[in-house]
C-alpha cells in the first residue's frame, strides 16, 4: 500500500512538472509570437547627441551608430539632415560631412536613420507622384505612384515596422531608368486595411496585397513588373512568386536583407534577446496556431517558387536582424534551383543599410540589373 502511494505521488509530481513546463513554454511562446505577429508603431527615439559643427562637418557623440560607415539620415525633433561617411573620430567625437539640410544645435538629441529621406516623393525628392488607392480584398490600400515612360513597373515592398519611405533611397535611380514606381502599403500598415485577426502573417497573406498592386499596375498599362522587397518585404515577395496567379508577369526581383527563412531569422533574434534558441520552435508553433502560418513554406532553399525570375540579392555582413547566412544559402543553392541570381554582399552593413554603406557598389549592381532585366526577358 505504501509503495502504491509513493508511486502515485511520483506520477502526480511528474505530471505536475510536465503541466508546469508546458504552461511555461506556452507563455513564452505566446509572448514571443506576440512580438512577431502583433503590429505596433515603432517608437521614434533619439538616442544620440549632436555636439555642434566643425567647419562643414556635423559633430556627434561617439557611439556604435554614429560611427557607422556610409551615408545616413540624421533626424531630430523639428529637423532632418543627411550626413556622409565618417571623416574623423577622436576623444568621443565623430565628425561627418553635412550633405543636405542644416546641422542640429549642440546638445540636440538625434537618431541615425538608414532611411535617408522623410515625407513623400515630392517633399523628399522633388518628384511628381500620385497618391494611388490599390483595391485589395480588405479595402483600398494607399500607394505612391511615381510615373515614368516604361511599361515595366517597379513595385516596392517595405519591411516589417517600416513604411513606404524605405523606397525613397532607390526611387531616384529607378525613375532615372525610366521605370514607373509603385511604392505600396499592405495590410496593417498605417492607412491600410487591417487584417481580420489584426496580426501580421509574415508574408503568408500579405502577398495578396502585392498581387493586388500588380493587378492595379496592369490596369494602368504595365506589361512587366519588377518586385523590390526589403526584410519582411522579401518574404512577401517570395510568397508572391510562389502563390500569386500573376507571378508570370514578374520579370525581375530585387531583395535587400530579405527574410528567406523565418526559422533562421527567429534563431538570430532569440540570440539577440538572450533567449535559448531551442525555444524558437515553440514560438513558431504558437505563431502558426495564432495566425495559421506554415513556417516551412518560407524557406526558399527548400521550397523555391516554381517561377524564378532573375534576382538581385543584397545583404550586409553585419546584419543583426536577418542572418546573412540565409542569403548566402539561397545564393549558393540558386544554381541547382535553376534560379538566375546575382548576390552582392556588403561588408560591414547592418540590416537594410547596404545602400548606405556602399552606395556606389549598390547603385552600380542595381543599374546593371535593371538594364539586363528591361532589355531582355519575356
């Protein structure tokens, strides 16, 4: 009898521990799935300090961000500027040439932006545009249409938590190449319709809004389309190629720091947060349950789209958000996948900052790609 009682206690204890561990993992999975799926406006903070000017240079307090190589935006309350590459670092002070705008006053709190421009194409670039309304299955989504003469259109797809402004860096080059640009929003963006469950689906449903944009472009005279995606926008583009009935109209793809494997991306972000990587599958499981997402489908190496248009792929070696290795893996596999792909790796560039860090390298690769894509193809 005593032995049975001990066995019952042991079994009860084990079951209780299993329940507690399962519940704990469920709570953790729910929390991190919320971090992944719940749209929220990115808080605009000003973590850096301006220290006045030295001649034609803006002086900033030294930090990881103020010492980034390349050309960046400088934003503060009531002002913006563009600054060039670091010319001097000494005694906790960083000097960068002022390229455009006015310098912030000594003591002003500022932030460094990869998005070089703020506002719409007219305000930021002096380019005429139309505020278009893209009919989607959830309602009209706003988009900027920068017109040009070609019947090949570029549709830009920004990353998670970003906005149409992400495309402003490249719009002048696309416009100079004669290509109309449609910079879109998608579900859960500011001003765009909300998804029925109010959650991001990481590309698993957002691709339908890109399909709607393609349909809109075709209605306005587009015969061919180039898709241009940053970060999660790359995942959305990948799903557009794999699932859209209009994918055959896509003659070229440009991907910048793209998510091509969500599992690898979640592993990196878990490491960044000090969370054990073995919890990533839990977050995937809960996220899949909450939003009906099939994470395996996003792995473009294992599940490539049937249609594989010529693709230009950029990624920085210092990307702390989306692992560089995921793009390396895709570029390495491209040959056996019969996927025409050019991979440009930018040393020292963080997430989506390849253009900023190596502007001429980026622009040269993009120019060559656009020439090849618009003079050949179906």
